[in-house]
């Protein structure tokens, strides 16, 4: 509590002992006490930075490395051939979009939404047959990309749990 609040409480207590209750006086002291209680005792000298997944991962540079490793695995893994076939042969624009999306999803500025609108992942993936095998291949590529880029194990597990939920929602076929 600020010193102002302590003074108000002390005066209020002292006056309550020597003076009959006066409605205006009580209201004023109530205001002082309420104001003191609503005001933090200490003000931070500078804003505390948010600890986002984006920051924990290492920022945009780390996201770019992750996306490059992800698509490298998609190009080379046998279990990822079907999901790789869903992409254009030249992955440069696909990589750029995934970097934008992941940066925003991980907690950076909303550049993806500003440039491309709401993600609407399910709608954007609806034209592709995505079943359990495709979901699992996508997740395997992402897990391998995390391993390649040295993401801390605790962060990797947090993100993989979230990716599983998203990837599982993309399924639109029983295969």
C-alpha cells in the first residue's frame, strides 16, 4: 500500500475514536482507502517483456531454421511423401507462409493475419485428403525439425502437444 493509503487509514481510525460518524467524512475516508487499495504499492520501472513461445524458441531466425528443417524432412522422409505431394514443387512461398503463421501462432506480431486474414486452417486444408497417416507424417517432420534445430526438450513437448491438437483437427478422412 502506498504511504497515502496508510495515512488515510490512520486518520480514519483516529477520527472514528473521537468523532461521531459523519456521512461525508466516512465517504471521503472510504474513497481514500479504496483508492489506496486499488493502486499497486510499487510501480515497475519498465514493462515486463512477455515470455512467449516465440521468444523462448529464439525469435524469427529460429522459426525460419525450424521451417527449413521441417520441409527438408518432408522432402526426404518416406512417410511424408503423400503430404509432400500436396505442396507445390517450389516450396519458397509455402515456407514464407508457414514462417509468418508460426511467428504469429507462437506469440509474435500478427503479420500473418494482417497479410492473409484469419488462418482458417481447416478450411485451407479441406481440399486435401488428410487422415491419420498424413497427420502423423506432418508431426514426425516437425518433431525431427525440433530435434535438428536444438529446441529445448520442455518447449518441444509443449509445442508438439499443441501441434498434435491442430494436426488432428485437420483430418478430414478416415484413412
